[in-house]
C-alpha cells in the first residue's frame, strides 16, 4: 500500500526567455540565399547549426531580410529566442568558432521581447557594385558585376533621382514576388565611382524581390545609352516590367545596414 504522504514537487528555476539580436556578415557566393531550403546550403541553416553547438539546442533565427543566392551582407540583423544564460560574447566569439570563413557574427545584444527584426525597421540600405572596365577582375568577381561598356554616370545619376519618393515599383519586382503591394518608399539613391568600381547605394523603407537588382540593371542600361533617364518616370507611372532594363546579377548586391527606431537596450 502506497504512502499517504504527498510527494513534494521539485522546485524549478523560473522560466526566462531572452531575445538576442545578432549582426551577421557574410559572403553569399556559396549559399542558396538566407532562408533554409532543401536544395542547398543556406546562411540561416549554417548559423542555426553553429548556435546549437553553443547553447545545446536548435533555435530558429529570423533575419531582417531574405537575401537571394549569391547576395552578400555587411550587417544583417537577425534575432532568436533562448533560455540560455550564457554571456553575449559567447554568441559572437563562441559561435564564430563553429562558422565557416565566409560567415561571421559581428555583434550580439539582448533586445526586448517585442523587438521586430522584420517589419520594425525604419529603413534598409543596399549597395550594388559594378566593375566597369574592359578586362574582368578575378579579385572582384565575387562581389561585383563586370560591365565592359563605358557608362554615362551623369545620365545614371539623373535617372536615379526619379526613384526618390513613394511609388508603385511593380516594374521593378521579380517573378514570383509574393508582396501584397508593390508600393515602396525610396529615400535616397547615390551613385559613386572609385576607379573602375561604381556603386549604387539605395536606401528605402523596404524592397520587393529583386527590386534593387532591377533598379541597378535599368540604370546600367541607361548608362549604356539604351534608354533615356526619363524611362524611370514612365515605369513608375505605368508599371510594366517588360519595358525596363535587365536584372543585374546577384553577386554585386550587398545589404549594408538596417536602421531601427530604438537603440539596443542590453549589451555588454
């Protein structure tokens, strides 16, 4: 006959979930983009597996954007939730010890539970790099688009001004784009040249699939003299992807920065 004395339950430590924000830098050449998928290695899967080696379990890492195959990031924000109490520096130095050379955590901080890495940003900045020379550059092949034709930068800069503002960017969206609306806000488009390297830096509230690459491709076609700068106005007023320029290849695109409305609240 069992004891009539009730069994005391073992007290457990109070449940506490932390939200950690990482800043991740990566060369996307060898990956099928950020989002995990079945047909090849991705940044998301690689980071999650490295984190699991540190905290002992697999967590889901959500990034501020889903970069395509071959696209790079200088500072991609990404968040995950964990019960682990390990210090923040372990999410940088420790995780980097299990990451390949083309991915590295640059920083880690703790943010409030309601921090929204997707949809909570004020603006994003992308940079597209063109290597404009007759001969290709082996050292720049992974991070730029080789364009042999001499480009008219004045025409490109004039065209770039027409992007500024809120417009319907349907003519600058890729196939299978699932965004509910094609209206987007572009705050700035700056075109700079340093020797053979031309950069197109675009800042805005958000971007459609392939939007920056199509913007860059259309600007290059304008620089080649294929179109007049006023084509941008035409495409924004009467969107038709078939009338625009080429889609620039992925390797020239890099996510530079994502701005949020409040600073990190907890850091070491």
